C-alpha cells in the first residue's frame, strides 16, 4: 500500500500577548491572541521522525514576544505581516506561513468627563481580527470583526417563503432580528490605514443593520456587504456570516393574555446561519 | 437508621426573557435570565413521592412570562420583588422564595450623531444582577454587578509581603492590575430608584479602581467598597469579589532584549481571588 | 462613617498539577486542580496597604508543587489535608485555611485485552472532588462527585402535582429523567480509605438512580441519599444537587405522526434544580 | 459598481434530537446534534428580498424530527444520507445540501454484573461525527471522531530540531504526550457497516497512539493515519488534527528539589497544532 501525504501544516495556537506603550501622561495597550501555521516540505518528519526541518512551535511563540518588543504594533494587520515575513525569510523549508490575530478590545474608563490615562474596561466579546497568508510571492491580508452582537425590534419581516409538508412557521411582518456579526474582508492593493478602515467598516455594518427594512437575513446581509463595498474603494471582497439568533414570541393565550410583540423567549439553539461572500467585479 | 432532611429547595434556573416596550418612535428592551427557588415543607415529596405540595417548575417559568406581560418591568429588583410576592401569596406551603435575575446589557446603536430608536448592540459580558429573598416577613433586596472587566497599567504595587521557604515572587512597585468586578450590595431600607443607584455605584467602583494608588488587591478592594458606602447613604453593606487576573512580564533576556513594562503574558489560570464584605456600623 | 470588615478571605484558584508515579512496567497519574483560601487577621492589608501578614498567592501555588514532589498523593482528600496542615502550621496569621481539589479522571487504554501500562484516556467531564476546611482545631473533610451525567428512559413519572392559574404542564407516567449528579458527603470520624469509599458511593448512586421507580426528582434524590447513608456507616451526611435536564417530547401531530415516547428535544435551559441535604440522626 | 455574490449558503445549526427505541426489556438511545446547509440559486433573496426559493430553516428542523420518527436511525451516517436525499429531492432550487451530525456517546450503566436495560451514563466529551455532502450526483460520506482525549507518560521524544536565534526549547527524550484526537475519514465506495468500522478505527487510533515510539507529533500522526489506511480497505483517506497539549515539567530547583519526570503543569494555551491528510494511492 502506498500512502501519500496531502495538505499538512503545523504551528502554534493561542499565543497571548499584552503590549503596553508608556508615554508621559498616557498609556496605550493592545491585547492579542495569535495563531501561526507553517506549510511546506515536512514529509520526513512524518515518515521518518526527522525533525531537522521542524522549527519548534515554542520558537514561534518566542518570536511573537521578541518581535513585539522590537517595534511598535501599529495594527494587528501589520504585525501579522511582520511575523509572516520574518518566518518566510528565516525558514526556507516553509512554503507558506499563515498568521492570524484577534484583538481583545479595551476602552478607556471615563473619569471626570474625560478618558482616563491608564485605566481601561473591556468592551466585551467583540474582537478585531486579522489574517495574513504568506507564500513565496505576494501576501494576502484580511481584516475582520467577530462577536459583534446586534438586535433590532422592528423593520424585520419574513414572508412569502417556500412551503412544504413539514413547514409550520408562520409568516411575519414584524419580528425581532438579532445576530452576531462575523465579517472578513480583503483589500484591492496596499492599504495605508487598517485601523481607520476597520472603524469605518464597523460603523457602516451597524448603520445598515439598523436602518435596513429587512425581508430576510439574506437581504440584510447583502445590504450590509454592498454598503461596505460601495463606501470603501480599497476593499475588494467581504464575507459575512450571520447566525439568526431566534427570539420567539411567547404564547400567553393559556393565561388569557395577548402578546402584542412584547414578550419573547431568547434561544441559543437551534439557530439559523446565513453566509455569503460579495465581490466587486 | 433514622434520616432527617436538612436544608432543601427546588426551583427553575435560567428562565430567559426579552421584554420590548414599544412607544412611538422609541423601543426599549430588557433581556433577563431568572432563577427561582422555593424552600418549605416538602418532606413528603422526598419520602413518599407525594407531589401535592409541589408547584411544577414549569409553572414557575410560565409565571415569569405572565407577570412580565401584565406590568412594566421597572427594574430587575422590583420584578424580583413582584415574583417573590406572587409566589409567597399563592403558595402557603413555601416558607421562603428566592428569585435572582441577571440583565444582559444592551446599548442603543449610534446613528447620525444620535442614538437609534430601535437598534441595539450588546455591551458584552457585563450584567446587572439582583436577588430577592422573601420569607413570611420582610424581604431582603440586593443589587449587583457581574463580569465588569477592568485593567490598569500603573499605580499598582505589591511589596514587603510575608515570605517563606517556597516564596519566589519578586516585589514590584509597578505591575498590571486587572480584575473582573463582582459586587453585591444591600440597602438600609426601601430604595426608591434602583436603576440610578446602580449606575452610580458602577461609576464609583470604576473611578476608585482607576485612581487608587494600590499596595495590594486587598487595599484596592477596601477603597472601592469604602467609596460606595461613603457615597450612597441608602447602602448598608457591600460584598466585593475580585479575581487577580495576572499579566506576567515576559522574560526576553534569552533574546538579549530588556522588557521595561512593555510585553506581558495574559493568563487565565491560576489566578488570585480576593473577597470581602464591608458594612456600615 | 465607621466601616467594619466582615467575612473576608484571599487565596489562589485553579492551581493545576499532573503527578506521575513511574514504577517499572506501570505508570500511575493524577491530574488535579486546587483552590486555596485563607481567612484570618488581614485588616491592616485592607485599610493600610500593609502586606506583612500576606503570604503571596504565588507562594501558595509553589507550595502545592513542592509538597506534591515530597510525598505520594494517596488520595485528593489526604493531599488537601496535608496542604491545610502545612499552611496552618506555617501561618499563625491565618485562622482558617480551606483547600479544595478536583481530580480529572483518566482511565488506562485497553490494549490487547489488558490495560496499557502508560497510555490513558480521559473519561470525560466527571470529577472526583474533595475539600478540607481547617481551623485551629479539628478539620472537616468532605468528598464529592461532579459532572456525572445520567439518563433513564422509563420508570420516571410526575403526576398529581399542585396546579394554579399558570400551570400548563401535563401529568406524565413515563418521562425521560436525566441529571448531572453533584454530591458532597462528610464523614463521622476518621476515614481510612477515601478512594474505595468514593468508588462505592458512586456505584450506589448510579444503581439507585437506575432502579428507582421515580415519582419525582425529589423522591429519587432522597432514595439516592438514603442508600448512601444506609450502606456507608462512616458517612454522616450527604448533599445532593440534581438539575432536571428536560428532554421534551416533540409534537409531531402537525405532520400527522404520533410520538410514542420516541422523539425528544434535549434542552439546556431552562432547567429544574432539586437540592437537599440528608443526615443520619 | 457591479457586485457579484460568490459562495453562499444558509441553513440550520444545532438541531438537537434524542431518539429512543423501546423494545421489551431493552431500550436503545441516540442523541444527535445536526447542522444543515443549502447552497444554490438564492440570488434574488439577497438582492430583491424575494423569499420564494427559501425553505425556512425552521422547516429544516421539522424535517429532522419527522424523518427520525418514520424510520430507525441505523447510524448517523445513514441518517445524514437520508436527510440529504430528502432535501435534494424536494428542493430543486438547491444545488448542494450538506448535513453534519455529532452523536453524544451514552453507555449503559453497569448493574449487578450486567448492563442496565434502560439507564445510561454519558461517556464524556467524545463524539462520533458524520457528514454528507450531496450534490446532483454522487454523495460524499465522511465519518469522524472528536474530543477523544489521550495522554501517554513515556515513549515520546522531541530532539534534533531546527534552531534559530529565538529557540529556547530544550531537547527531550522523554516527555508527556497528550492530545485531543480529531479524525475525519472518507470511503472508497459504499460502506455497509459504518458503526463497526467506526469502533475499529477508534481502536486502531488508540492502540497506535499508545504503542508508537514517538519522535514528534508529526510522526505519531502519520503512524496513526497509516495504521487506519492499512487496516481498513474501504477507507480511502483520513485527516487527523492533533493539538499538542503541553504538560510542562515544573522547575522545583528554587526549593532544592529535583523533578525526575514527576510533577507537571497542565496548560491549555498556547498549544501546538499538527494536521495532515493521508491518502491511499
């Protein structure tokens, strides 16, 4: 029996890092979790136990800390780029290097009408993400958002859908719409300011979600992606993944009460999941 | 062998509810998770399988929805009081009823310089909590905060501590201090505005955390509790539970780099835990 | 305003440890997570930032590793006792020391009809727990079980219960009964073999759950506790906490199908919770 | 600006189901969680809010329950196939249907030296998984294992690896090796007994893990995959994903103690991740 090794990779996951920049009168901080993955010519490690081409994943972790010390982290996108370049330059045995980062978002505490110089609160589960895929040639950079929870109490309908023998869902002109936005986008060419663009994309996604008169999650997803592509010339493509977090109207009729859009049951499972990639031609 | 039944209770946990109040031009919402527990004379249920005194936990759940429909939920504290009173009145077999609620905090989306009328984002893992313990007599109301993550990058020391043969920790004048605030407080008498007080307590806790020149988590905990007791005449007692979420300086010396308070390793475990109750005399 | 400090404590949570005992031809292992808490005279740490009586929680962690190296860990109960004694002896400022441990259960891999000498699999989420509360005097030892998931498909009824205006639950002679057993028990005096007793208690709990003709979770809880107290002379008291994990029959009538106890919806929330302590007189 | 919709899909996630087969004297049960995803011609739903081709995800959920009632679930693989076929037959607008299932593993309780007829315990976090990808033509079936935690205390080395300026890891001839096995395999043609094959693959993976004299996780991964391909003629390809869950020797030298492979720190993060696909030629 002949066996071939197909796609394979190895690396380090969940390398965590807090970086503090201490200027007089103002500290800035960045908290990151980084995943690193190498692809390449690692066949003899698998078949012969030969580790001569294997850079330990422990070294990948050390590299994150050493590089973070030597230069400021401008954005998580540029930090992923630096890590990718470092690994490609120093590891000819690697044909591809993939680095992903997720930034835990901290906000300055309000204090006496201003923002505090060195005290922060975490703004919850939302993360700014980035990924760089480097091969021997151009790198692909993506940015993203994860865990951005939103809900609207009106302007969401779902009607006139396909029905079969197992359909019991009722049509509705007015339902709760709630999702956890996950977005990943890529750029046409070089991007000069990832941070500003990220803030802008986030605001466009939120405003479109808020104002869209929704006939379905699909239609709202499309409107959100379209708005991003229309407003940001440098963005080439966006992928959106929107779970439909169902809030179900509670049937109060056994208690001789009506329920005019007032009392809902929040549910985690099952949930819908709507995904699409939109591209500029 | 004679067996006696000691403390015992039963009830329903994690009853979830979204309530929407729909005024013209503005929707308000409250998302709650509620736990209910009955104590009382339930011995024959245990020993004889006699369910005649057992109100089903399913009915407890239904009651939450029915009461939420019939009156506005002013605050989670008053809703817990209403549920407690309802259950005590209708269930003479219960000697004590305990209702706890946790509110998921939603914030209006910013839109065109204003706040949106009906679109919201979840501000993360922080929760407003409340609990009411009702017996045949006065009820005890508490309010609380859970999951409020904070971090400061300076004004935190830990020095001159007790040392023994297993002590390796180095003294430090300047460390990262991070915690997840959990606070529970109770009132002197009737409280007229739970919501305003909750916002006020939260701000005092955050400001004290930010400004305190900390010699230890214990000292900061005390300062935070003292500030709440000093600023809110109606609050009689506060319990604070502060995990010490360690951010450890990374040793970069193997790479011939120093680390002047810049690169840290965030850790989840192990962690310190500091707890105390403070009372007004 | 005079403020007093009430109950207060500090310590280290989630100290993790794997201990391997390497005999010829057979390795044994224990994986533990340990929580340590000191109570005592720590007022000046709170009020003055005086750390002279504060043993760092980092030292508590180091002590766990050092003691684990110097003696075998016979059972988690005796290891908690050793830690408690060590801390009480060396820390006169502590009036009480509380140590809890949870053991991750590993089972040997079957291999060639026997059990492997040094390869293991984790038997899931179930944990053996223990706690020792030490003061200046006798110590209290408890043992426990957490995360033991069980389910039976028959011999569980719930009928003839209290009904009110909000009751919609139907009586049933035959429902699914599923719970996650959490048990904690304490001893009459010295116990010579915690490990054997723990295995015995676990088996009695499981057998009683399996064979009991249940009229309610309360009745099954009582039968389980009674069986433990009856079978183990050295056990004085047992606390059982049994969530009622509802498996709801799916209504298939919209599809013109019946459902004779065949198709159920597993749910996580809401869930019932039944708790009681049983004692020998 | 012209926008095109690229890859897109929608469906229902986490549809949960318990199925009980009640024979005289013996009940069998299967607990499943199912994900369903449709691909196809859904452009007008996105761009025009036209739902005429959208089968509600609620109907997908109903279909799971209705089909589970009408036929026995032989294996999760055949149930995924039935669901895929049903959806493709009834939904010409769908060009592809993807159904995945994960089975929570329950084991009969031991009772009086035998296995109980209707009482079960959950054997933890391990799951049997399956996936069927159906298009207009042949379907692809895969089977898998998730969450199978293993650990060995010896016969694991990592030496002679690539070193660079950031390498600090020491070579070791004898380390703890622990992973959480995730495996997915596909078949050459029709498979007649998914259940027996699954048990066989699981045993081969465990035995190879236990007995392999490991020079690296890569080499052990290869040996495990090779053993499966060699022992099961009907399996064409296997993908293995093995996190390297590090157990780090604790440095006890500050306490003047050695550590001869006895005391380790279990860690969750960071962790290595080794992945590869092996194929028969």
